[in-house]
């Protein structure tokens, strides 16, 4: 072997040793495991670090045990160039709003501070396209640089808005730190969001009189793919992700086999607001705006980088319905619940939301 050949070998070895390290918080959760598994098959060589309170069993992952609010977190992130932050609570039913916000907002704040202290270059933060808010005049699709217009309420959307504000503050305080924010449409599939997709577990769909709902979904496979692209630096800044376009109410009814309860919007909003203030409903009334008004996203930055969704809206919805039992979900609803749901427009609206959340909570406890 010539000296030149030896230099080439040493150069390749050095390149292999310098493979970027990507740390994933919440790595032992279902979404974290999927992201790590996808990163392990990426074209670009990466060293994988899993950060969680329990060690996982994925091969090729270096596990470091820590809570994101642990003062020792900077040491756990040492050597990582990128952190994908998934140690957040998107469940809504498990914790009180205050406990959930402590994990989501305070945990994100501490994670960003730890990342800056550890010399991390990029943090990928998962929130939701719901931070844009749902307004009658929203363009379809929304551009990624549209302002964050959602209410910073006590619900999950308020958590996401606050998490993004925390990220902006961290970038101002630590100019060397870059944050890529990934905002998906309603996530469906084996892992799903807790707000709109759960409505498919109720006896009827919801519809507002005189308003056409824009149903857009983001299959979890496409979300994982987008998170990996962000982790590898293929996209930066604010990144939306979802299936192309949207489905109308009639198409959603056809696919799901569910009929819609059509309710007057003004009455529904007023009633839900009163019940929420009285403590009958835990979720803010503002959630209903996401059924009434469009918040469709276009995944512009991902598409410009060459990414395309693997699922269209119809296929994503079908897969979600299969995951939760498809049409069989109707058989699991007590007939008395269905009768009560049909008794009156506003009561049906409130009852459907409550049934969906209660059913999700029971299933989570059984799991």
C-alpha cells in the first residue's frame, strides 16, 4: 500500500469517527423509537443517543438516563450536534393542565438551556400547525411564515404556543443555537393527536351549519420522516408537514362511515364556553375553531428540499380508522350514548367531545 493509500484510509476512518451525533429526548417513547429507527437507516452516517428516564433496547443507540428537567442534562447531551426534543406530553388526559405545562413548557425551556450549555448546534422542536390559529380568512394553504395567531390558553395549543416562545427566547439568548420547529397537521395513524383525530371515536362527526370543514391529516410516518429531515439539517426554520390538500366533510363521512351532527356554530361556541368556565369541560372552547375554520398547511420548505408525503389525506384517515377499529368503533358506543348525542345540537356537540376524551382515557389506562 502506498503512502497515498494509507492517507486515504486514515482520512476515511477520521470521517467515520466524525459522524454527527443526534440525541433524541423521549427516546423510549413510541415516537422517539420510530425517529431513532428511521435515523439508523439514513443515508448520512449518524451516531444515535437516546435520552430518557428508562433505557430502551434499540440496537446501535447509546442510552443516557435523564429527565429533561434534570440539572445534569447538559452532561447527557455532551457531544451531540443535534437534539430532537420529543420528551413532551401530548396526551391531555393523563395530567392536569398545570402538570402538563410544567413538562411541556418548563421542560422545553430547560432542554434548550442544557443544549446551549452542551454546545448543541441544532434543536428540533415538535409543536403543531394549530399554533397558526383557525380563522375564517386564513389562506389555504397557510404559508410557513404566517404569524402565530392561536390563543395562549390552558389547553394543548397554549402549550405549543408557549414552547415556541421559549424557543425564540433561547435563540436570542444563545445566538449559536438554531431551532427548527416542526408543525404537523392533525397527526393520525398508530400515534395520533388528542384533539381532532379523537372525534372519530365518537358516535357522530361534528359539523357546523353553513361552514365547510377542511380536514387535513399528517400520517405519523410522514411526521417521522419530516423530523428526520430536520434532524439531518435538510430543512431549517419553521417547517410544516401534512398530506397535500384537504378533505371535505362529505368525503370524510364516506371514508369513516360516520354521519355528521350539524349544529349552529354560535350556539355551540357559547354553550361550550359556559361549560368550560364552569369546569364541566377540561378543554378550552377555542378548540372548536379548528373544526370551523381552515388551518391547512402546505409543507413548503420540505417540498422545496425534495420531500414528499407518503400518505394522502384519504389513505391517512383510513389507516387511522383501522388503528382505532374503523367502523367497529360504532359498536363500542353504548346505544344510550348515541341517543343522548342525537337529542340536541349543542348537547350533542359537548357530549361527543366528552365521549371521545373519556374513551381515549379509558383505552390509555387499559394499555
